[in-house]
C-alpha cells in the first residue's frame, strides 16, 4: 500500500475518533531562484501530531507505506520521544482518580509515539478509537 493511501486511512480513523491532527510536511527552505531544498533543521519530525481532548492524549505518528523505511533522523526522534514516554510512565502514576473514575491503567501515559505501517490497522484503530494508549 502506498504511504499516501495509508496516511489518508489513518487520518480518517483519527477524525472519526475525535482526534485533531496536524501534518508535519517535509521541511524545506527556499533558495534564490525559487527552488526549494530540504531543511535539515526539521529532519526527523514525525508525519503527524494528533491531540484528543477527552481524555487528554497526544500522539506522535510516523506513517510509512508498505516499502517505506525510517531515515536515521526519524529513528533518533522516535527513540528520544519514547525515552520521554518511558520516563513519564516510570515516574508518575497516571491511574489517579479523575472526576470519580479511573481514566488510564497504571503505567499508561497520555502520550504515544508510533511508527504505523499497513498491516497494523486493527491496533491503530484500537488506539485511535479507544481511550487508552498502548505501546
């Protein structure tokens, strides 16, 4: 499956699940003469940032097609972001009571860092349509 088609499916599921999404296109900078070249300052940023208001959740999602590969900068961003999530998971108890009900299981966090590819549609739907982040 092409990345563009898969990305369209992910965005549709996210929208139906109540998420707001921001697409991070490949960063470029202009050159004299009207040409654009990749801008290394944004290298590695994930394709999409999704935010859900209730309960509050945040997702960084790198989306790849069937034959897509992560570049070194993307792997580094995802590694660092997952380290932050792991630190949050190990430091805070997100299973606290909120408005009289438990809103997340112990050791869950409201932040997810994912690389999504075709073949993981069931898991992606569970994340985007559910109320709990999974790793």
